[in-house]
């Protein structure tokens, strides 16, 4: 007699997670159309699932698959500050450009070294200033030269140093994407063949923010084995919001699951370490 494996009624997409938590707190499940104008309790569950996902990321992001990214700035002559990637959460490593690893310092140190902001040239130090990066030497024309171009009305930044030829002509050459990327910064000169171009990126390693769940069919930005922890964490938060006396039971279970995730060495995580103490800070 064949063994029949039942298919779970609740799938692990956003709608399934919402309904799982709703059931666990004694509420009626919903359909995808109900998420357009949710009731107060449904809106609370939707919110707390994303809050819990964010919390789990901050506790374990240093080893989460796909959590670390590389961003870059395109230096602009006389521009002092540069905005970080839209999904930036925290720095994960060095900032560097071709031939130079830059030193992180406090903004006050840069201000003390150059109170009048008269230094210009090749940046060597950087500081985080709100949502921006602030350099010691403001990039000048010499530093920016040979790194950005305009061609066919589009601006490009060099991403691999080379001497240009027809095959590398940005936008049209057969291998142009190996050497160029489009940029929103204005190219300082028109592209020309037979010209030496240098990698124009000031790169940095960072931890990105998790992708929030919005639509009913969205899936959490977490490994499969972390989903139970996500559901329990959202459940305890919803119960706490409703002042249910048993929310502490779910909170303790959430902490326990986080510790178990920290000791798990799965194929998809490579041994993700989850902190159950102080949350990560931006």
C-alpha cells in the first residue's frame, strides 16, 4: 500500500505565514484580497512578520546567504558626500578603490584635520555621516579623470582597467559590459578609442536589509529552516501587542529557536550564527 504524504494547507509564502499566525492567535484566516484593506489584527500580523524578519537578519546577518553585497560610489570632482545603497544596513568590510584600501575614521577627525575643507585630491579616509559617506580629500578632477565617460548620450563608469578599442566601446562593443557599467554621474569626457581607462569605483562591502514581504505570494528572505522561528517570533509580538498573558511563552520559544539556528550547520547556511543578545546596530 503506497504511503500518502499530505500537502500542508498553509503554504510558506506571505499569505500562508499570515494565516498561520492568525490561526495561532485564534483569529479567522484570510484570502489574498483581504490584504488590500486589512483589518487591524491582520495588519498587525503583516507588520510583525516583517519586524521579526528584520530582527532575525540583524541577529544573524553576518552568515546569512545573500546578506552581504558590494556597493560602490562613482567619484565626482568637488563632491564631498556620497549616498549609500538603497538597501544598506551596515558596513561589512573595507572601503577601497584600485590600489588603495581606505581607512575609516570619525567625521570629527576629518573636520579636525581639515577645518576649512580645503583638501582635494585622492581620498584616503572616510567617515559615515548619517546616510552618507564623507571623505578626507574631496575628489578632484585629476582623481576622476579616465574613469567615467559619455558615449551615445549615456554615461558610463569603468569597472575594469583597460586600453579602449572598438570591442570595449561602452554600449556597443561586443565585450563592453566587462569593462563598463552605466552610471547616473555625468561622464567627464567623451569615450575615445586607444585611451587608457581605470576602474572608477570606490567600492565597499555591506550587509543589505532583508526584502520585506508585501504581496500575498512573496516569500520571506530567510533560509527554509528559519521559517518556524519567523512564525513564532511574529506570534509572540502579536500577542504582546494584544496584551495576551501567554506571550512570554512564545517569546521564550522564539529565543530557543534562535539558539537552535545558531548551532545548526545546514547546507544552505554554512553555519549561520544567530545572536540572542544585543541586536546588530546600523
